[in-house]
């Protein structure tokens, strides 16, 4: 990395050099204990200048450095930090997902721990958050956060998002609401919140369903509860899992092709999510290949590429209904559903329940 001259960069460099897997903030012992699990992303990313907000390196700073960048954390909670991974979230995989989920459950089973925060790249943050929403076995708060600007940027959003995420995770009112996504003063449910813009700071939206709450003066104000079942009310148990069934997503478009489905079947996919046009419609070009995949035992789920809405019954099309799950979240649920059942009726029920 190039030597950086401004005081800001000198500060960032000193944080970079810190090492160790467990970090701790100074705080009053009566404050709740929140464990922060760092996985990388832009929030831990650095660039060569304070104006660079693209082309930087994600997943550079340690968990300890992230905590040190928010001195007021110690007024909110006793915070410990651990590094689970340090990757851009485009590189997040099932192995890290399982390791993270097991560690979250381990921490939450400790009566001294009040809540967990996961720092994550924003690109696939919603997938990890929804996975945790389905496999965490506790009603203690779990909050996933990230940032759109690297830690070295002027106006970096990471420190404020970490403070807000820890504040929500420390709040007794946050219990029992499922896994939450907290950025930019908003508290969203992992079930509905999605990254809606490739570049904008306020990219996380919960279109069509609203937010669980907001933060005012850094204090959480809750307004809604998630109606779908989650966490302790799901049958999913990751404690003995070392891998997840392979599920692919195939995008729908004009003049599309069945060979993508044939390739998924050949490559031993156990499930396929169709990111269909409109309300999960399937063109005449792909229907025979979808039927063939189903006949071979692959579970197919219809979803929509539109970014919102619900998938209705339609006798013309093949596959289960993805409810209001976007394709990437339908994939997460289908992977977990396939760990407990291969019965299409039972999987359909799960798609509507969680
Ligand atoms: N590419 C980054 C990641 O997902 C983007 C971010 O964190 O905002 O890791």
C-alpha cells in the first residue's frame, strides 16, 4: 500500500497495523455486552485518497481497527470484536456463512452476551442477514451492518453505522424481531431489506414493507414487528452442517434459453430459483427445460426480477411459488429448506412461512 500523508491516513494506517482476533472497548461494566463479528467489506476497506469511493480495497482493516474508529461505542455497550473473515462480500460463500452462523449462536448462548453485530460488505449483506434470520436460535438482537464508503473516505459512513448497529443490538426492545439490517438511521428486517442502488449511500431499502424502526439521536424507535416466522421459530439447525445444498439462480429475459437449466442439472444443482419476468412468468423457451429439471428431482422456485411483489399461482408455469422473496433470498431459504426436506409441498409451506 502507498504511503499516505494526511493525518486522517496516518490514523488509518495505525489502525491497519493493529492485530489480534479479539478486541475490547473500555466501557462501564454494567453496560450490556455486544459482540461484533467482522467479515470484511467496504466498511473495512481502504483507498489511496479521501475522495476515492470506487476501486478501493475492501476487507483490509481488522475488527479491532473498526471498533477503535468509534470511540463513543464504550458509552453504549461493552463491545468485543472478532474477525470471522475479511473478504469483499462478493466472495462470501457457504463455508463462511456456516462458520459465522455457528459463532453467532455460540455467542448468544452465553448469558453474558446481550446481542451480536455482524459487519459485512453491502453487496451480499442481505443474503447473510436473511440466512442468520433463519438459523439463529435466540431472540437476542442480531444486527448486520456495512458501509458504502471505505473507511478512508471523507464522510465515511462506517463508524456511524457501527455505532447505530451496536446501539440497536444493546437495546432490550430489539429482542424477538428477527435479524435486522441497520444503516443510515434505519432499522430494516433481514426478510425484506435489499440493496437497491449500486452506488448511493442510502442504498438499503425495504420497499413495499416498510422499516421496523428508525434511529433518532442515535436511539432506536421501533414501529413494527416482522409477521413472518424467524430465528427460534424455524426448523433449520446449522450446528451439524458443514455444507449446504447447491442452489442456482437463473435470470429470465426475452428470448431466453433452456440450456442454463440443463447446465444446472448437469452440475448437480439440488434447487433452481428462477428470477422470472413480472410475477414469475416463464417463457415458452425455458418451460421444457424447467419441467425436465423438476422431473429429475430438482426443486424449482419461481421469483421475480422486478425487485418487489408476490408470486401468484399460475397453471401455465412450473415450480414452487417464491412468495415475496427476491431471488437471492429465495435461494438462501431453498438451500436451508433442502436440508430438512425434499418434499415440494413442505418446501412450498416454508416459502410462505419464513
Ligand atoms: N464490494 C463491497 C462488498 O460487498 C461493497 C461494500 O461493502 O459496500 O464487500
